[in-house]
C-alpha cells in the first residue's frame, strides 16, 4: 500500500504538498480518478480520489474509510498503544547512526525523541529538517499513522528539568555504572516510559546522579557494552516487547 503524508487535514477536499505531489504525479504516475491512501501523522487513515494531478499540486477528495478500523469523526483511527515511549539520545558522531535509530525506532514504535547533549557527547549539532523527513518516510513505509515527535537538541540539564514533573512516566537511565536491575524486570506493562541513552563514552557519575535526582532509575540492557544507537533500539524494543 502506498501512503501519502497529509498533515492538518480539515476538509474532505485537500492538496498534497509539493514533495508528495511530485511523487504522486511523476514517480507513481497516478491519474485523475485514481484512489490514494493518506495518513496525517496523528493516527488517522484516509481513502481519497484524485481530482487534479500536477507535479506541484495534486488535489483529492476524501471518500470513505477502509473496513475493519474504528470509525472516529469520519476517519479511520489505528489502535494506539496504551503506553507512550520517550527516548532521549545523545547523537553519535556519525550522523547516519542517529538516522538509522530514527528509522528503526519508528518501525518498532516510539512516540517522542529528544536529542541531548551530555559531557561526552561527540555531536552537538543535528539537521532537524533531514531527520524529520526520515521519520515521515519510515512512518509511510511501515504503514503507520502516528508520526513520532522529534524535539530540538537540548542539554541534559534542560531535558531533566523538562521531564522532572512527569510523575506518571517510569524513567530509566541504562548504565554500566554500579549494580543495576534489567530493564525488563522493573518496567510495568502499560506504563509510559522515558529512557535516556548516553553517548559512546557513557554518562558520567555526576550525570547518573543528576538523573536519579530527577526520578530516573539506573537499569541494565544486558551484559554487553552497546553502541549508542544499539542501546536505544534495545531499550525501544524492550518496552515494546513488554507491552505485547
């Protein structure tokens, strides 16, 4: 199934943006009268008929919904997990590794991603626009309707301040420092979770202490020393698997 990303759908008649229009008209060679499938990134799925096909502006008319999904306000709502997963990650030096994490975590299922700067951070700048495109592409490719929220790069101190009052979420900081329990043994199924993933050099003792003061419990992701993006995927999958 080919999906088109159409945020902010408010009427039955709508226009694809230029990138999606070009893909629709030039790459896929859709024509007037063809049926297309749409997602808005906030959980809704649409079926529509193309009424005008142009490389810069393809218009369509929303028609009906596919059977088998919950009907909400004349749109199809894919079942949303009962929990929310937020991962804060120190971007690796190689930008492609962060991009790989975004792609794979979207496939598995993630709600919020916050890039953070820590003491041993190797990268202190990111290309948000490019990363956003990767998230959209992964959402479409894996037939999801929910686009993960990507926050701007922020310092560890500011991130901890932002989530300090989120008392309903279970907070974890995977670390090799000290005695820790496996993440799978302490996480409660159905609970919101916030994970902090450090850089290749890990978190400093002071950073772990600061995280604990903000409600983060030190946990283990296993006996192996994992690269940043691998640890993030292991944490993401662990929470997902616990909720199956």
